[in-house]
C-alpha cells in the first residue's frame, strides 16, 4: 500500500501509474489509509497527516528516489537508508528533524502508543480538522480512543 504526498499533479499521475504497474495498491487522496506501508514524498512534501500517521504507524517514509529505483527494478524494492525521506520543506523550515524518518523506521509498526487509552475531550467546532488529525495519528500508533 503506497501513498504519495507533496507531488505536483503531473507527478501524481506519473507515480500513480507506476505504483499500479508494479502491482502495489495506491492509497489515493489526502486522507490516511491505515493499510499504508510506504509513504513517498515529493519535493513539496512537508509535515502532513501522511507524515505523522506514517511515522507513528511504522510505514516506510521515503523520497522519490525509492520510486525511481522501483521503476528500474520493475518491482517494489527493499527500503534502504538512501531512500529515507529527510523532511523536505519541513526540515528546511525547522519543523521536522531531518533524522526523524530514520528514528521512526526503527519503531515497530502500530506500537508507539500501544496499550494507551485516551479519552478526547470535545473540540470546538472550528477545530474539527485538528481533532480528526489527532484521532488518526493516535490510532495509527495503536492507541485506543474514546470521547468524553
């Protein structure tokens, strides 16, 4: 399951076609798909729901070089250190550590918040998107959520 983030419309088309041709399932759209195993970041990739949930869930966070190598090999290749995404614009702005991907790649999938039960208090209606993002990220890390 491959998700794309931070790509131009042209590159989304190009890499969507490639992912499908390689026999992988494309997780399209802007929402997080819990089955995602790889998040591939383009030049515009930054701190996003795909980055946060991908890191916490144990998905591979890789850059475009991963897809280039997959295209050459004709299959999904094993992720190596050279493929790890270094934070893109987020690292340039100082909101993502360039080594974050390397750290999160060592965390067992869906275990960062395993065993943690969290009760979310009501959010203001204007913060609906923030609450949804928090919900997705906590669940991606294995937390159990309830509402108060």
